[in-house]
C-alpha cells in the first residue's frame, strides 16, 4: 500500500510560482495516488509528476476529474504565490 504523506511542491513556470497541494488533499481524503489513478483514468506516473510539481500544465478536464473524485475545488490543489515571482 502506498504511504500516505504529503510534501508541498513548487512548480516554476514563466516566473510564476504555483504550489501543488495534491498530497495534502489525498491525505485528508485517505486516498492513495494509485486509487486516484484508477478512479480518474490517469497513469500513476502522470499523477506523480503533477503531485511533485514537475508538469508545465494540466488540462481542465483532468483537473475537473481529480476534483470530482477528491470532492474538492481546484484551489485546494493549486495555489498561486504572487510574492514568489
């Protein structure tokens, strides 16, 4: 079973700092990345890349599917820090 823990990740894109809080939401929902992968039909690898902030973008349909399964809002997963620019 995948260990449920969270670590905030930062992704730098065009000078903007975006924090990805997917781990935190998964822990709150007591759901593993593998379980989320099965529910939304996205590979564990791609979700892991998102979770660690190593992606340059995300489709709205993917974000919507993740939010649907985690019963959350996009702002629960993605956080913008204007002071980090």
